[in-house]
């Protein structure tokens, strides 16, 4: 039950949008992902509460997979690496973990040291992505980038919606303008009565005498 964009778009198999992060290739991948979730989950859950953390994780999971599917479909439509992205079969929780890392670090000030290299904390996810590709070249860069994108969108959703409002307002006004006439009941108009006209009488003609 991996995330396969072709299966989602062509067969409408929406289960993959939720189930694919739960499927791992082996025990090593499962152990690495769960240990990372233990650390990130502890920090986020203690700060926002269990229910909010669970809801956020579900939203990020679906958002990540939707971005991955739509991005792969768009690249396939444009003829860019059809087999590499549209036929992708990605699984595991690592994409969601990158999303959680973005939520955890995007608004954090300061710097973080990674193997002797000091970088801004808000960019830690990108540094770990590069490090992961060096350690595991077979990992899907595209899937992890979609995870980073979903985490960033989740954190900046209020700012992004406010910036997009000038672009969305004409569209919403047009939709509202089309919906309002249909919602109003049509007023019954009685046909205008014509004034009564009496039939014109023909003058009486006497018969001609022969």
C-alpha cells in the first residue's frame, strides 16, 4: 500500500493517501522513523496537546500525499520524468517526519550545529534532507521535499491565505454573483391585463331593392 500517484489518479485509490506512511520496507526503516517520531512527537505533543498533535499529524499526512500526487501528475502532464514521479511507489513515515520538523523549527530563532556545521534552525530540515541522501541514496528526494513543503504550508497557512486574498477575492465575488440570483426565489409576475374593448358594431345596411 505505497503511495502511487498513478493508482490514485487513474483508479481513484484514495486509501493510499492515508495508509502509505504506515507501510515500511523493513524493520530498520521502521525503527529509524519511530525513533525520530518519538523525539519530535514528544516536543510537539507537550507544547500543543495530544488531540491537536494527532489532528495535525493526520492533516500533514494527507496534505503531503496530495502534494506528491498532484505534483507528479503535473510533471507527467508536462512530459517530465513520467516513470520517475508518476509511477513512484513511496512508503514510510519519513515524509511526515520532515513535515513535523518544519512545524517544529520554522519559527525557531537561533542556530543549530549539525556535524560541526552551524546553520539557522529554520533550515535544519533541508540540511537533514541532504544528509539523508548521502547516507541513503535510494531514498525519495521528491517525497521528502513534499513533506517539507506541507509542513511549511501548515505553519504559514494564515500568511499564505492573507497574501492570496487579493487573487482569490475576484474569484469569490464572481462565484457569489452567480450563486445569489439562483438562491433568490423568482417573483411571480401577473400578466398585464389589456383594457376591455367592446367589439365594433358594423353599420346596418338595408337590402337593395331590385
